């Protein structure tokens, strides 16, 4: 079903290559930082000419990307290009996915498989399985719906 509006085949664009590299860096950062303890977050480290806590540096790190999101938005507007409704909605979905991923990655294998605290609660593994199935189902049904509408319009012409 994913034949309509699927990602273009062929060589990746420069932007796609850069994003792939950024995702690799983020994966390495997540693996390095997710295991930090609360005590480690309070440790004082040398940063340029000052001493700061790891927590202060993590806060600065998370704010850095937001600063540059604003910069990219200005670039888009300067080129007469804003954010379309689908782009905005996918941006929000991607942000929620990032939060979801970090919560899942924070779990040990044992915690990932364990049932929730309330009777009948799903495990994280079951939640993830459900989210994956729903992702695929929504994508396929929306694309099939668009395909049907386009086909119906073609018959009218």
C-alpha cells in the first residue's frame, strides 16, 4: 500500500545525508547519557573557563537545538517557504516519538518485558508493539484513501 507518496528512491539528498549523520550522533549521545545517575548529573566538570554541573551542561545542550530550530524557521520564511500543515503535524509527531523513544530506551530488558503496575497493564514491549502496528495501519489507510480519491477524480475527468 505504501506505493503512493513513498520516499523517493535513488541517492539521498544532501539534507537526508546530514539528517542521517545527526541521527547517528544522537543515538551515540543517548547511549552515553541515558545511563547517567542523578549523582553524576550533580558532578562539577570543567567547561571552557568555568566549572558547571553536568546537569547545567545537559540543559544547555537541550536548548541549543531549539535555538537552531528558530534559525531554520527564519531561513524557510526568508525563502518564502513556511511550514505546511502536514509538515507541522509530522514535526509534532516526530517530537512525541523522540520522547517516547527515550522513555523506552531508559528501560532495562527486564523492565521492558514486565507488566505495568496495575492489573491488566501492558508491558512496554506490548505498548511498543501496539504503537508500531498503529503507525503502519494509519500510514497505509491514509495513503490508500488518498489513492482512492485520486482514482475517483480521474474517472470523473
